[in-house]
């Protein structure tokens, strides 16, 4: 084997230098081996065993997966749970009406029997995790197809889970790591009775709205409070008035000491998805194809929805959650593009690949020789297909009527099968009738018609003729490109454009009415887009993605082979992780330096009564004018938020932010715009997570809401 050149040694050291304080989302079971010494050298006072243990209660027992999308933390011995306002907004919206608009006005329960049940809301605790790589990979072979490999992994995983949870009320899951080179088993406990305890009004919980989203400085009181309930045995139970507050194995004490520059911080949560180890070819597609297409489509959707929610309270309730969801990705992708271009990430990946090629050539590792050329071929082939797929998902099915109509496909199939099972048809009709109220509750015909006209025009203008549905071509020809005119006809003729027509259609439905369903204009158009996907895209994308999966797995193994001394952290995949860093200011551009914290003063500097996002409640004005901040104020003002260098992503929303002693100092809720490329390329100079200072949270609960009973539940360290 030839010696690695000095250049390559230097390059590897350069790569390793990226793994510094702030970068990485680490599995808590390996903190002792990989991270404890470094964390303690940076100021951490607790041990890895305090953070994660299966032998005693530990911090992991106070961290939950909230609503399968965010993180939450337990902050009292009575199951009190803190998360972000934007994480709970769907549940708050479901509890809101025009008459009792808690989404706009907030809600506080002053007694336990006033806490509001949230139908369908769950929280999940991790009981333990275990490395199961060996029992899985020992049964896999190199000559398996990806489909065969996945089937074998699933087969083994089912047995591993069954054995792990046998005789318990727990559930289990086996998840792949390092692009399928390693596997871990998670044993979980899920609670199904979770109730809203309190939430601030939108003017606090969503202060700054989409304008401030992903931005710093930030002044958003992004929190809501829930409570976990259990049966009399302290185990999960379906909702019942007889249930009692859950007694947790651990809850976080809360510190009022605040933060200073350089302070150690730790974020504990369920980050959703990162792709740190992509090749240059994949980065090229993100920069040139995927992000630009999605941004353009969402630009158009948001313009229409933003206009709608400014008009009346009903539309605001109906579309606020949708707007938040659409805008979140839209703004993030823009920041990500700028960050990738500023860091020259694609060029850096190309340099890494040049070093990789030099290494495998000098070390006679010919098994890696085709990896990079294969990546280029596959991602080049994917690019045009992914663009059409994004336009179908984001534009065509961004129209709610078409998305809903597409959901009737199962009924159509049941009704037109060779042998019709009328009982199955009835079951599906019952399901559709039951779920329809939820859809139409948040559906406005006038708004959706505008979305329809805009999205159809965009699809027709940007997508090649061969990928346009025939139905759309005929509409364009007949109406001379006037999609607004066609929208009037479509929505008037479709049986699915309002709840009354749908109920009339479904209530008397039998398979004999299948032609009426198949010929409904909304169903026909929705199905025509699906036909484009299944005919021209699905098979090829599936095939290419299987190739990408295989190549990613091999490339990940190759990188770990090349850099044996490097500490690789696994990409986020919605599993429990620890990130750590320091409180730190940052410089987003020349001659601009952002402080590490904000105060209530900034709320009033941003106040603008003419813009709903920057309205300030009268009570907050009164408290501020009086300087009535209670024990939460510092030097005559009130802290609101702070930034630190913790590596976070979507899913970390609501995560506890802890100090060196493991005490709660804040709730993670966002990242700075200049650092949104951290899912792909972490920059320690620019990547900062944004956290709501716990003192502002307590101030709102105590002084603003007057809900002192909640303060009394908590263990507060002054």
C-alpha cells in the first residue's frame, strides 16, 4: 500500500477541523466515548450518564417527540410540557372558533379542569436505544438488490422489536444510520392524552410572523404549554376525564441565571433531516434545480394566501397553519441557497472528491473507482424528473381541491374493480364522510380558485409539453389560457368543491355512481397529474433513487474508511440527538455584528399597528412601561431570545436548551437565515440556533397571563 501523500494528510486534518464545538448531532448513547471529555472541557458540569442512562432517570426521560414533528420537554413533576407555539399551532387552531379565537387571543387555564384535550396529539418518550447493526448486517449480502435488502432488514427488525418490547406496553422502531451502514433500535413509550394548558396570543407567540422567520435579531415568544395525562397506573391511556397528570421519571429544573458569551449550551431533541455527506453532483441539483423550483411555486402560493388571511378572521383561522407550513420551507430554501453559494459548498465537495480519488488510487482501493462517475450520471438523470415531480406536488397538488380529489382514488378503484366489494365501498365512503369535515372546515373556495388559476398557469408555463397532462392541454386550448375562467366552471361543476355537495354525493354513493366520480372535472384533472407521475416519473425516479441509496451507502463507508480517526456524526433522521456549542454573537456581513441576545426593547422598536405581524398587546405595553418584569428582568429590561452555535434543524423546534448544569435556560425555535445551509454544510462562523430565553417564557406565564399556578409547579433556580 502506498503512503498517503502529505497533501492528503493535510486535507484530512482540514476535514477533521470541521468537527468543532457547534457541529454535530450526536447519539446520546455514545456521548461517553465520543463527546463527554470535549463537552466538559468546554464547561459542561454534568456527565454523559446524567444526559442518557438506562440504569437511572436521566435527562432523556424529560425529552419528548411532540406531535411526531417537534420536540418538547417536561418541566414539572406533574407532566407539564413546554414546546414551541409554532409546534402546537395546529392543535390550537383546531380548538379555535371565530367566537373563541384562542389562536389570536391566546388561552390560559387557571385550573386543571380547564386544560383542553387535543384530539390526536401524542408525545413519545425514548426508553432506551440499542446498536443492532451486527444482527442485521450479518444477514445482508452484497449481491442483494436494494428491494431484497430492504425486505430482509424489515424482517429482522420486526423480530428485534418484538423481542425488545415483549411483555411491555412499549413500542419499538429500528432506524438506519450513516446511510444504512449502521442500525439502532429505539424502545418508546407514547402518551395519547395531551392537553393544552396555555398559549400566548399570536401577537406574542408569532410576533414578527413570516417577516422575522429564520431571522435574527428575534423577539418572538414562541412557546406553548401542554400537559401529559396518564391512567391511574401512570401508563399511557386514551383520553378520559378520569386520567391524571403523568408523573415523569425526570423533569428539567429551570435556571434564571441567563447566558453570557462563551457559555456552554446543549440542545436535546429530535432533529428531522440533514444531508451532511452528499456528493457534489447532489449539491448541484439542489442549487440549480430543486430549491429554485420550489421557491418560485411557493412565492405564488404565499402571495395568494397572504392576501386572503388579511381580509377576515375566518380566513385567518383557516389558513394560518397552512401559511406557516408553506412559508417555513420557502424562506429556508432561499437562505440555504445563499449559504451554499457563499461557502462554495459544491466546489468544496469537488475538492473533497479529488482528495478521495487520490486516496483510493494510491491505496489500490479499486472498489471505490466508479462511485463518483456513477453519482454524476444518476443525479444528472434525476434533475429533470425531480423538477416535474416538484411541480406536481407543489403546484398541482398545492391546489387543495385537486389534492382532495386525488384522495378519492381509493374509492374509484374499489368501485371499478373486476369484482366489486360493496362492503369495502361503504367503509371507504364512511371514512371519507368522517374526515371531510376537517378538510372543509379550513377550505375557502374563493381562495382555492385563485390558487388553481395561478398554479395551472405556472405548471403550463414551466413544464415541458411532454409532461403536461392532456386534460390540462385541452383546458388551455378551450379557454385560451384563461385558467381563472376555467376555475369558475370547475368549482361550480365538481361535487367536491363544498361540503354540502360532497355529502350529497357520498351519502347516496354506490359503485353504480363510479362514472360520476371518474368524470368529475376536479377528479379527472387531479388524476391526470397523477397519471403523468406514474407514467413518466415514478418508475424511473424509484430506480434512480435506489441507485442513489446504494451509492450513498458505499460513499459513506468509503469516507469512514478513508478517515478512520474522524468522529463522524450521523445525519439527523428524527431520532434523539444531542448538540452542543456556545452562546455567541456573529457577523453576517461586512461591518455588521449581531449581539447574542435580544430584549423586550426590540419588540417596541419593531411595533407597527398597521402590520398584524408587529402588533403589540396593550397589556405587554403596560407591563413594559411600568418595568414590571418580576424576577425575570435584568438591569431594568427583560431578555427575550439568544443565539448559540448548536447544530440544529427542523424537528429541534421546541427542544430544551440547557446550561452547563443541565438546567433549562431556553427553548430552541429557529435558526438564523445566514446559517440555514447547516443541513448540508455547517459553518461555525454563521450557523446559530435561536432560543427563546426561559425568563421571557416565565414572565409571560406569570406577569402577562397571571397563571402563577404553573410557576408554582416548576423547580426554579435563581
